[in-house]
C-alpha cells in the first residue's frame, strides 16, 4: 500500500552507540579473559537497521561518545550504498 506514496523513509537512532556490542553473558565472561578468551560481537541497532530490506532512504545516527562516533563512521565503508548521517552530540539536546 505504501510503495506508491511519495515520501522518504528515515531511520533515526538517538542513542546509536558504537554499532556493535557484546552479549551480557559474554561481557560477564570477558572479565577474566584467561578463562574465556573469546567474546561474541553482536550487531547493534545501527548495523541491523542498515541491513533491513527494503532499505530506508536515509539513516541518522546520533551519538555523544567520540569513540562511538568514530566506530559508526566505519559504517560508511561497510554500507557504501546507504545514505548515512552521523550526528555527534547528545540526542537529549
């Protein structure tokens, strides 16, 4: 029904994080890496949104942590066909 409508679909994530995370169980195990040397990295909401088909027309990821902003910048290379905007700052502002 919506395919014939003239609009653009935006995905906005106000607290995007780094784009990936470890599971809670893995995070707890990683406190002693000598016992559990590997950790499972899970796709975060930005990566999951970028893999949705059909894709959104535009993606806006807001993140206040400089480290996470740098990590999100890598999504441009991983998803070159997506229109990604990374907005550094606090989404509450």
